[in-house]
C-alpha cells in the first residue's frame, strides 16, 4: 500500500480549473517529485493535500485513510508536514521559537526537546544561530529552518514546495543533500521542483505536470533519458 | 535557567520598589496632586494599551474596537455597583432602573471583563474573517454601534440612556489615601497575566500568526480559533481597564468613549513599540503626563512683566502635544522600545534582536 494516494483530484479557483483530475501515488520511504512549468498546478496539488485549498472533486488517501475533508490541523496531526514555497519562516521569532512552533500540536515535552537536538544535529548552522531572529538568516539557512520546522511535527510525509527557489547553486546542492538525509532517516518526501535536472537526479519516482494534468511518469533515470523530457525541461535540443 | 530566575527576582524587586514609590508619592503629595492623577490614569491606560498591544502588536490584528470594549466594561461595572439607596436618584428618569441589586467592586471588576469578553466573542465571529484595514474599519464600526446602543432610550432603565452614571465606588472611596497602590495592584496583576500568556505556547502561536498566516496554518495552528482567543482576551482586559477608568473618573457617560479614545491608545501602543509590553506601559505614563500635566502651562495665558506671551491660550497645549508626537514618531520609527522589553535591554544579544 502506498503512503499517499491521490485519485482524480480536481481543484478550481473561481471557475478556472487548476487541476483537471490528477492521480498519483507516493510510496513509503521514497522521494517522489512533481516537475513542471509555472502554472502547471504543482503548488495547488500540495496546498490541496495539506488542506489549505478544498478540492472540487477526487479523493486523497494517507495510509489508506481518506483525509480529503479534514482541516489542516488534523492533516498535520496525521503526519503530513509542509515546507511552504519561499520558506516563510517566522521572521520576528528566534530560530528556536520557529522550531517550537513546528511542534505546536505535540504535547510530548521530552520528545520535543529530543527532536530539537535532532534538528540541530541535522543542521549545525541552526544551532549556532539558535537565538537569532529567523528574518536575519541567509536564504539557505532559512530553508534549513523551514525544513527543520517541518521535521518538528514528526511527519511521515514531508512535502516541499520549490526548496531551491532563489538559492545559490552551491546552497541548492546542500538542500538536495538534506533531502537525501531525510530519506535515509526513514521519511517520505514529496518534492515539487522547477529545477527538473536536480529533482530527477534526486528522486525515486517522478511525475510530470502540464496545465493541470499529469502527462508522464517514471523513475528519475527513465525520465532523464526521455527525449521529450530533455527537450521540454532539461534544455537540450534534439538533433534532427 | 538560573539566570532567568535571577532576572525574575530583580524584576520583581524593581516592580515592588515602583509600587512603594507610587504609594509614597501619594502619601506625601496628597491624593489630589497632579502626580497622583498621572499615576492613576497612566496605570489604567497602561493596562488598556497592553491589552491592545496583545491584539495589534503580538497577534497582528489591526483592531480599533478598544473604546467599545472599555465602554462595555465601564458600564457593566457602574451598573452593578451603584448602591441600592442611590439607584432611584441616578435612574431618576427611568423609575430607578431594572437592576435592583448591588455587588462588591471586585466581583464587578471581573464581571466587567467577562461581559466585554462576551461581546468580543460575538463580534469576533463575523469580524475576524476580515484582514488588515477591513478588520480595523469593522471593529471601529462595532465600537461606535455599542456606543450608540448604550445611549438608546429603550434600554435606558439599564444604562441610564445618555445620562450620567455616578455614585458607584470610585478609586477615592475604595482605598482612601492609597488609590495609586490599588490601581497599581489591579493593573499589575492583569499585565502579569497577559505577560504569562504572551510567553506561553499560545503567545508563540499568536506571534507566528502575526509573522506569516499561511505558514502558521501549515504548521497546524488553527487561525480563527487563535485570533478569536486573542480578541476575547484582549477585550476582557480592555473591559477591566474601562471599569478602572470609570473608577478613576467618578462618573460615566457613553459619549466620552469615542473613537478618538481608541486612537489615543493606538498612539500609546505605536509610540511604546508594537510588540513590547514594557514599551506600552512606559508610553502610557509619558503620554498621560504630557497631556495632563507637563504641558498644562501652555494653556494658561502668561504675562511676563508687561509682555503677554503670544500663542499661549486654552487649546495650544494640544498643538504642541501633536508636534511632540510627530517628533517622537519620526525619530523612533519602531517606537521607544521596538519589539524588545525593558528587561531584555541588559543582555548584549538583545540589541542585535535575539535573546540569551
């Protein structure tokens, strides 16, 4: 059984359909990525799964349970965490406070302290800046914090919306290393990326979205080898 | 942790000294002196400003309904505490009124807060779905509606219409000679409770909502629930503040709770610093001292020898006062304290925006 299963999901914003019936699955312990151009509906998919946008049609199953009609709070409780696009850390709170907000729904105080240390082990940079306001961190550090904050909810599935957006290439490399580390610790990652090259190299399975539909899917290597994908997303022109 | 304890003890000692100082000033200067007036009214405004800061500075909800909730609190307090013997005289146009019982001033203070909180819970349901400027306009509107309803003749037997409410227990006759101490204690307890709230998990959630609503929601924070909570708690303390203001004034009329009163408090919050409790307290005392005391001489026509000083006439005080405020806002963009607290200033890291 797959961890997350989305069937025929339709979402419309005031009559315009952003998602026109997409279906996909995320297997336990894998990194799955959705790639596609601007406006393909990638972010909408994530926002719908986390309950921020109500779907018009279709169902979402998490561990076999229907979570389509749950509110965001309940969905976070079932074990889905989101790293929103553009990082969105709480700029006027300290790094530590940001992490504690991540654990807002949890009541297990000791485990929370353990997890804070765990996040600090993952990102030693954050530990150094524990008392600094999140708004004063660099872009890469803010991204680490956004990931750390999501890890604090103890998720089974962590969804990331364009984590490499607006970051320097070296930092992007770091971010993908982090994603790999998360996978090694047993987490499942659903990743949205415009940086198709990096995402396809990192993922176990990938779906390609175009204007509200899933057009292709396959393992990362399969898609990297596909000519149409190379032309459309990897910037390689085919020799005729 | 030990360092935190040490800080707490120092803070408590300083607070105790301030209380003793206030008490001493009243003993030496007398209850009717200007200093005592400033201390009383400043403390009352401090509570109201901190309650408004909880909403505007910490939760990021730009609400302008404070005067309305103060009015509810003040009226609840006065209506409940007017002595039975004097009800006939106060409600002379309404056959002695509907309320035919009296409660003590302490329970009445609490009830004043609770009733203001109930009003907030009702108003919050529709209003808190709005954001930013729209929320400000809606809350301002509701405050004006409350003021109009209180003066409505049909419920006159309850509120005494647009006539004065008086003869309820005031600061001067609850603890004669120790009015400052009484005000300080009530205000101190309330602000203490607000501080505990701000430093709790809920307070952290409020600040998260202020910084980024979408991210806060994605972390599982129920936006409406928390906004409603901040709104109700803020109004509870605004209600108690209103009741204290009624005690300070000695008589009560709905017409004095205009929106300009909300603006005064907003001004205090902004000058003190959005998101700083100690800033609000400091700014309240400065504001009241300036408007009631230090600038009074500007209102009096002054003649030096044969020379009549120009411009000094009743009302000129407010002109100078406005200029002072403009200067303060220009030079302290984020208010006197920014979003820091007085007790954080000592630590070196505080200056850089963090805490250790």
